[in-house]
């Protein structure tokens, strides 16, 4: 009915506005986040990347680092060693994940440099299968050992990926 369609449209608009606001706020802190819609069970997932992720929870179906997202899927794979060239001063790395059976819960993306958490982004899971991603601007000045982690509400690490950022 018209009332049902209006309600669905309003909910979609509110979700889009919330996503944009979250991404805008986080972007000023050099980290951004995008919250995705539930996954269509009829669409095949992209293949896993070369960069090795350590998935420690059955609730994390995929966790990977990428350079881009297209149609809610990772476009390319980040290498375990990220080398800057002399003419590069910044690159944006994206941590993509797909979680299952966590509807109504939340988790955190954490960016960790040399053992210290430098960014933490909360993701509210609104579906049984949920894709989301967060990004981090990397610069040669923050070279070193890094980890991207997914952490639950109790602080347990659900997945992690180690990588290195190397100066030119």
C-alpha cells in the first residue's frame, strides 16, 4: 500500500543520512566508515584476497584489505607490504568485512599501529548477513607494523590482518 511504501522510503532515507553523517564525522579523523545493506543471498561473493586474514570467529565470513569498493564488494587486493613511492604522500586503505548471525549486535573496526589502537569505528549490524567497511588514510610518516582488526562488544578479536607500511 502507499503507507507501506512511504514507510520503507523513509527508513531507507534515514539509513542513508545516518551513513553519510557517520562517514563525514569519521573522515575528519582520517578514518571513514560506510555501512552497507544486508547481503542478497543469491549473489556470489568475490574470491578471497592474497593478503592473509586471521579469522577467529564463525561470525566473520570475510575480512580483507582492499583499495576500492564497487557495488558493495572489494575491487582489488592490498598487498601485505604497502610501499610508498617518492611521489606519493597518501593512500586510502579499506578494511572490508562480511559478518553473519550478528543482527542487532555491533562490532568495531580497529586500526592498530605498533601495538597501539589509533582508530576505532563502531558498526551496528542490522541484518543476518552484513557487509561493511572502514578506511584509513595512510602516509609515509606513519610507516610501521599495522593490524586491522574486528573486535566484538566484549573486546574479543574476531578477525585481524597484519600489514606493513614502508617509507620510500
